C-alpha cells in the first residue's frame, strides 16, 4: 500500500461556522471537497505524527464514506492510531468522552447536528481538540487559511476497512481500532449519575418516553435507560439511527419533536418526556403538560445537580450563552457561585471548564453540559434530570413550578427566520448596529429601551476578544430582545430573535407565553424592521 499525493485546488467556501463546516451533502460530494478540508485540518494539528486520533459521526447519509476517506488520509498523514466507532458511529458527546479517556490528540466528528440528513440533506465535519471540545476559532481560522491555499492532499491507497467488526486492523503503519461506540460513554455516566436510585424510580412504576428521532442517541439511550436502568422496553422510541433520520428533522424542540409533545400534553402522558438530536448533544425535556425551556432546564439542573454523585461537592460556577435566559444567573447568585455569559457556540465554554471556573453550562438551543466532557450532552442532561426526580420524588412539572415560585419565571421564546437572502439579513443587522446609539430612551409600544449593545466577549482565561456576537436590547420592563445570525445554517441566512421577559409574580406564571411576550415581540419587530428588510411577516419557526 502506498501513499498518494493528489493535486487539488482550493474551494472558497471552507470556512467553519459556529460548529465546524456544515454544507449540503451535494457540496461535500464534489470531487476533492472532503479531502481538501480534512487535509487542511490534519495540516493544522500539531504533533500528529504517531498520535492517536478519534473518528466517528452521527450515522447520517455519507458518514461511512467520509470515515473511510478520513482513515486513509490519517494513515497517510502519519497518525499512529485511530479509534473509530463501530459502523463509523459516535455521538458527539461520546466522541468527546473517547478523546479524553484515551488521551487522543483530537477527533474528527462527522455531523450536521440537528440539521436534516439524506442525499439532499446536510453534512458536516468538525475537529475536536485533545480536551474533547470543538476547536477554537484560532484553529478553525488556520484550517480555513490552509484550505484556501491547498495544492495537494495525502491519502493511502488501502482498501476500505470492515467497520462492522470490533477489533484492530492496520492501514499502512497506522493501527485502526474499531470500538464499541457506547461502552466508554456508559462507564462515564455511571460515575456521575446514581444509577441505583434511577433504577429504583423505574421499579416504582415511573414512566418515561425518550424519542431518539431516528438519530444517534437511540443505541445509547437503549443501553442505559432500558438495559441498565430497567425502564420498560419501548421507553426509547425511534431508537434505530437512520441515514436520513427516517425523514425526521432531528431537532429536539416542540416543533420538530411534535409526537413527543402530543403525548406529553395528552391524557395518558407519562411522567417524563425527553428527546435528543441528530448527533446526541442536544436535549429536550418535557414534563406532563409542560415544555421545559432549555434556559429553565439549565437553571433547575444548577439548583439540584448536587443531588447526583458527580456533583455532590457543589458547583464551581455556571455559564450560559448570551441569548440564553438569565434564569441560571439567579440560581448562581443564590448559591453564591459565579455566572458567566459567553457567545453562542459550545467552544466558548471549553476554557472556563478547563480552568475549573464552571461545572455546568448550557444554551437556549437545547444544549446542556458539564465538566465531564467538552461537548454538550443530551442523554447526560436527561439522566441528571432522572437522578433529581428520583431523589426529590416530586413530579417534573412541580419541580419547574416550584422553581418559578422561588426564583421568578423567565418567559422565553425564539423566532427563526430561515433561508433569508444573505444580503437582506446582513443589511438588517447593519441597520440595527447603526441604530444602537439612538435607541436608549425610545418607547416601542408598551416598552422603553433601557440599554443596548453588540455583545463582545472577553475570555476570562486567555483574554481573547470575540466581538459582534449579537445585538442585545434591554427594556426597562425587565424584558430583552437579542438578534443574531445563525452560524450553522446551510442555505441563505437565518435570523434568530430571542425574546424574554422576567415575571417575579407567581400568580402570573401560568399566563400563556405568547400573551406575556407579545409586547416584546412587537417592540423587537419594530426596532429591527424585520418585515421591511426580509419581506417576511412571520418567523419560519417559533420555539
Ligand atoms: C451548535 C453549537 C451551539 C449553538 C448552536 C446554534 O450546536 O455547538 O453552541 O448554540 O449550534 O448555533 P446557531 O444559532 O449559530 O445556529 P449544534 O448542536 O448544531 O452543534
């Protein structure tokens, strides 16, 4: 077997976004497209000669093809050993866990997360560092620079390997170990969560539904919930990962996980409902008759994490992305721990976790995690909830309402305007930025602007500055609107508008979300002139 140097020319669109390079499958299928990007990553990784690399993905269409290519390129680029999930599978949190446990130099994670799959769907490639988390912007920019000037890539001309069989095989001088994608992850969960208490909960007749949306978490959820914790067979639904997610849009929110919502709001709702996304890092929590916003979920987990063995000593601090509601900050204040506010993107949590400044972190986009890995972790969040439910012995909806009664409720919604003309979206943001100086003091309907800015983040650990991370508008009436453009979309631009209002009065906590937020929505629409810039009267998705 020989190493081939293949001449190539750059593609101009290989700049990674919020979470790696995400594009439509046909874009990735262009000749040399995948190879160029992987070569640019391998060229950027320092110390790769002889090192261990992890490779795996969420099983979406094109996953195995890219795994085979990546293996041959890893061999040609001098890696010593690759750990690859059986059938090329590894959930994103499991990849992070495997990288850390086996002290790998990093990992290639193949996923477009919650975006739809299939031949016309989305695909993605990202690199995670040795701490198990997504590469920082300094790394991804270096990858982009290389990709923009690439002239050749290296690949071993070995045949495809058998990814079905667990065990070792060689490609050139490199060892490939096909591993059970679930085992290391289960072992880690056992250390953090009181499996005995959760098993007792299921023995007592507790009923739950976990909807894996035909994506990667199915095998993990079955192994843990049904096989280890004794939940009845059938607790996990849509548990077989499919290349097109069975036509599901694997985004665990009330819109896309509608079957789960219907069940949980119906007459025979089980005690607890949960879902995860395409690559297993997101989670959705639903109590009977009550969707728990990711922002509230982070706050509640922050309140009660100490009930699980992994967090029995308490939390060092908590972090949330800027557009996430401030619910967790209120809990942090009560606990006497520090709360951090980061830009959108899991990578910003890594420094805080590595420095021991925080133990938990989370985002409004259905991501919650802790210092156990350096990715958000959907199933872990569900297990921590189960641990808390098992100890508190209170219904999930009661826990949420008690939380609101104690801390106040942050009414929250997000409006997404998808597939906008990129220029129109950029113009809207530019116009908003230009207005910032004149907004304070202005009244929009029932609300008055108190302050506004374009969020800029200074990392408390390495002091790097990340500017322009979203426009924040604070209203005097304890409400907030945030505007930013998504960094994970694959066609056109997506405008995200995050809307929230704090309500301390418990007698108002059961008001409909739409009613409480109507003045904030009106003010946000007026300030950003959304209809004028985009031609849209309604958002495409409301969560
Ligand atoms: C990724 C990032 C998250 C971010 C989310 C949405 O999640 O890891 O930190 O909140 O994208 O980003 P955007 O608003 O830019 O689309 P995932 O689950 O897609 O990897």
